[in-house]
């Protein structure tokens, strides 16, 4: 004689089919999740836009030296050259640069400008002003003359 487990209901073909459908939905959700993760990873590595690119240096435009009034009846003869970006026009108008140079250096003391650290800080200030004035077409400034009297 065989023992029959009465706690389990006999499986019918409809019950087996319903269990298979539930497992199929889980597999479909899992496959869709994996596809979404792969698509996100592909975007991240291949299509994600990079940050702002560093402008490539172009021509260097040398401007004539100017004299700027310093504090205490002293003068500064300063000549600058502008490092243009490659995308900038070959002929930069130097009037904005000369005006900014006068604004930055006017009224400074000769003693302060004699210190290299202070001079570099003023050069950085001038570069920042020129980057704004030329809307990114100027990416650097060089001193070609720097004489105090």
C-alpha cells in the first residue's frame, strides 16, 4: 500500500502553467534590468559629453609697450603679448588689453611691483580680466617689458 500526502493538492496543468508564467515575468524583468544597466554603462563610457575642453594655443600677438602711472609719481613701462586660442581671429584688437592693463596696474606702488609674488598675482588678475573681455579668445598674457621708474 502506498502513502499519499494529503497536505499537497494535486497539481493540475493550469496550476503548472500559472507558475511558469510567474517565473517568465521575473525573467523578463531581470533581462530588461540587465539591458538598462548595459545601456547606461555604454552611455557613461562612450557618449557622455566631456567637460569644457582646454583651448589650444594659437598665435601670440605682441602689443606696443605703454606707460602707466604708479603711486608716488612713479611710472611703469609695461609691454604685453597676448596668447590667443586657435579658434581666435588672427588679428586681435589690443585696445581692450591695453585698457585692462592700465586699470590693473594704475596706482600700484613701485615697491609692491618689485616683489615677484605680487607681480605674478597682478598678472593673473590681468589674465582673468582679458579672458572675460575677449570671451575666451585670449588664454594667456606675457610681459615683454616691465620697467618701473
